[in-house]
C-alpha cells in the first residue's frame, strides 16, 4: 500500500497543522496544568474542532459525520501530538464513539453520535481494572435483571472519565476473568444511581478517572452489540484507538527530533556548534532512523484498518511496540542532548518526556505488544 498522503489528506494535514499550532500550542497545556483546570482541556477548543468536522471525522454522514477513515484520524492525531494538544479526541471520538458506531442500536446512534460530532457530548470507555493493560481481565459483573442488567465493579485509568456524559462499561456477563468470551458492553449514563467517578491526573497532566459501579441498573436497550460477545466490538475499537495513539506519538517524536536537531545547530561549546561533534551526529542519526521506522509502520497500520486487512492485529502490535520504544528513546535523547536546561520546567522538554511515558503504557506497552505479536504468529 502507498504510504503517502492523497491531495485531500494533504489539505487536511495543512489545515490541522495551522489550526492546532495557533489554537492549541504547548503553552495551553502548561496553562491547564498550572491552573489545575477542572476539565483538563479547553471546551471552546473542542467545540471549534467539532465545527471543523474533526470530532465526527469517522462517523457516518447520516449521524453528522464526514464518513472518513483511520488514515484521516491519524493525520489529526499526529498534528495534536506535535503540540501535545489536550483534547478528549481518543476517549470520545475513537474509543467511546467507536463502540456505539459498531454496536449501538439505531436509536442509540441517533441519540448520541450527532451530539458527539457537534461537540455537545463526551464519551469514555471503562475497560482496565488492574495496573496493566489487559482487556479481557474483567471482573466487573453484569447480572441479568428483570428489565436489563445490574452492573457492579471498579474501573481504573478511564481516559477523560470525569468529563464523560456517557461511559461504555466493559462487564462480564459470563465466564471467568481472562476469558475473551462472556464480555458485554453497556452504555451507562453519567447520572445513573450507583455510579461514582473520581478524577485522577497522570504525570503528563492528562485526565483519567476511577469509576465505581455499585449495582448500577442498565436497561437492556443500552447494551452495545450482543450479550457475551462484546469482545468482537472491543477488539476492533482497541485496534483503531491504538493506531491513532501511535500517530499521536509520531507527532510528539517529530517535535522531539526537530527540536533536538535545531539545538545541535545553535548551541556552542569550545567555540563550535555541538552539532559538529561526531558522537552527537551518530545519536541524531539514530533518532532519525527510529523516527522514520515509526512513521512507516504508523502509516501502514492506519491504511490497513481502512482496508479491513487480515493483518491488522499484527500490524497494530508492531506499530505500538515500535512507537513505544522510539518515543522513549527520542524524548530521552532530547533531554540528554539539551543538557541541564532540559531539566528545567521552563523548557518544554519535560512535557514530551512525561507524555511519552504515559502513551507508552496506554493500550498496552511495548512488552505487551511484543508478546501479543508472538502469540499471533503462533509462538
């Protein structure tokens, strides 16, 4: 497949690059951190992104979307990654909306997806329960009741959970923790009795939440997909979400590389530019090689998703493992080659280093995906 952008995608990239650079620079993230903002992102910026059609980019036109694909989403995520733009794009437009798009009834889709595309509703996916990503290790229970299901359990690391109007909860209706079968997706309203949400802030100042459900009643009409077969939807949503996250990591890595090279060309020691030192040239070349490898596999997996390729799961794990390792390397090399100034809060370097640590763990780290890749290959 061609790993180049079409003319329409180039226009989207240019528009996104200009808009995000002007309206969501890194100074905005710093301001959100310093003010301990209640939301953790700008509601005004989110509405503007929705008006540009970006929030509903992958939704069907019938529900207010543009009907585009993962490749276009990846363009937006990459540009957001360059400035670490704080938005609920992953939690709402990809994970939450993805579950509704694939498993929601026509009534649920008509109720929620147009409002999401307009920027009026926010979503979240409550999946993880332990300290590490393990999508089938679910102990939250969905017990059959007369008019639906009663859900009880605890979820951790729910991205943007404290701002969500609706939360897609992954619960177990049968089987044991670790089983792929027996999972059910349920759409829970924020105001549901028995639902408690506690905001937490990660090291990169982004949002996550702990969600507790104490016998929360969910009508049968709010089940997404088939009861006990929620993994069929969950797997597809995670694949797309992971690919988009890789695109965001690619954007952050591009900033790290460009900033480091620029510094090497201007910083002087012993009367010469430090970029002339052979040891630093080698390290910069290594950064470039890792960045380009990550770029190639990130573009490939996004296009494979749009083409419904049989190798999507394998490519997703290759991309996430590759991008996790590269993001870790580039952010640390940026810090190392900037020297002492890189350790100060005045420099922006620390934001990228911390973001790399969080995105590496989100939706499975490199070790998880290397193990998954080996399993998919029959080892």
